[in-house]
């Protein structure tokens, strides 16, 4: 099958988060399975040292187009490229909504009679609509609604995301397939983990509570100062690994200072993904009190390295991850999180062993299996689109 993936950011622009990681993994596995995979993207997040143009990345043909100045990610070169190439593909997969780059791709596919699939990546969920609400309502009325109506299918990562999007996508084909992220984050690395603890002057033999990812309002980290203040009497240290994305770091620092915990908190910059297994290996518990996650790649990463997790009930993957034996789910209420943390730190909760957690993640999120399932969904969409075209011509 000839598959075109259209995404505003792509590997190695890892700082743009989960969609880049999971889309890259999917594309590479599809290529390994024998499909012709082409990615059209921009050079956003890659730096001046990364050349634009054609690159073969692990069997995937990638075209990095120049990002134009201005708000959001915009690239006239990308729009021209998709219009020139779309007719030579069986299907296009568009990742993300609310993107300035998407309408041109959807128009080009419709004009060429090529079906396209959209992965909303949580951007149609309730949290997203609370951010820039008026702007999104206007944009939806004039652009995004047309893009969604023209789609031949939708890819959701969890049942929660499918339920959230139902009112926008009723009547269309859809699949629910999780992200494949284990291939980019192998099992834990204790030896490198001990080095990481020493290099960052963390206390040895003291439980580490860990947060990995961008510091942003959406991640709900502002719940933690109150929750952790309630367990001051216990032995623990909190480590944040990630960069400030929207100015939330200042408020977080102030909140921890107000409750007298500043000396027990460490803030470390984002690190290359190959360093993360060592960090997850040293963590006692991974914390994600997010206001909304359509999936939660970091949860899989943590579990794959044997690290148990405490998650909010707004994390799309949370319910499925319960079967790993290494997850507690709590509403976003500080005192409930305090109780959960006390239970975990005092050993009253016995999660599955680290090897058991890693094995669950490996089996559940095998990139090869998920790529084959996605290819099956693509085939269904293409077949039904061809049948619909034949019916029109009868």
C-alpha cells in the first residue's frame, strides 16, 4: 500500500511530544512491513543545523519543508508539496487538528479522490475547547468542520478519546489503536540510573517521585504542592524532567515554596529520549495528575521500564493500564492524591514487579502488531472509498 503521512512535526523533533514519537514509530513499522511510506512535514523544532529537504529515515521517505514565520506552524512549501504528490498515494493519514497546515492537505486529497484518515490526538476533547474557545469556535465553523466531514476514517488512541469525539465524527469509520512507544523506550537501565542520581546530586536511598514531560497547565502539576505537603512526614524527593511550555513553572516553584517543600523538589531540563530508561528505572513512582490526556505516552514509557504510576482519571490510557498491575487512578483532588501517595510510599500498595510491568508494556504496545492493525484499517477505508466511488458511477 502507498501511504502518505501528513504531520506538522516529525522525528527528530522530539520536544513536540507524543504525536511525533508515536507517528514516527508507526511509519517505520509500516515501512518494515513492506508498505511504501512517505511523510510530508516541516522543519519545526529541528534547529538551523538540520537541513530541510529529502531524507530517508529508517526506511521512511521524509520531506522536511521550510516553516514560515508567524503564529503556529505554517508552510506554503508543505501545502504545495502535498498538492503535487497526493494523487500517487492510496491513502493519506493526517495527524492533529487545529493545524494551519491541515486544510490544504484535506482539500488536495478531496480533489484527487484520495481518502484520508485523521488522528485528532485529543485536540477535540473537552480540555482543548477550554483553551482559546472563541478562536476555535470560529476556526471550526470555517475550516475544521469541513476537514472532519471530508475524512474517510478516524484513528483514536483510547476509548475515552473515541467517546469525546463522537459528536464530531458520527457515522464514519474509526479504529481504536494505542500508540506504539515501547520500541523507542526499552526496558530500564539501572546502571545508568545510578549515574543519573549521582550526577544530579539526588539523595540516594530516598524514594523518587517523578514527572517527565513538558510543564504545562494541561499536565495538572499544580495539584502536587498541596498533595505532597500533606505527606511531609514521609521520606521522598520529587523530580520534574521537562521544560516550561507555557509559563507554569514559575507558579509551580512558588507553590512548593509556600508549603515549605522547595528543598525537596528538583527541576531538570528535558533530556534526549534515549536517557529516559535510566531515569524511569530510579523512580519509585511516576506521577501524572493531568487535566486531560487522550493517551499518555509517558505512562507506557514508565511501565515499560518497570515504574509504577499514579494517574488522574483524565488520562485516556489509565483504565487500560490498570491491567498491568502497576497503576493507581485518582480524581484530581489533592487530598485523595495525598492518601494514594502515602499508601504507596508506606508499602501498603504492592504493584506488580518491575519485570512484570515491562512484559505487560511490551506485549500490549508491540509496534509491529499495531502497525499491522493500522494497515488493516487503512485497507478497509480504501476499499470502502473505492466501493462508494463505484456506486456513484452506476
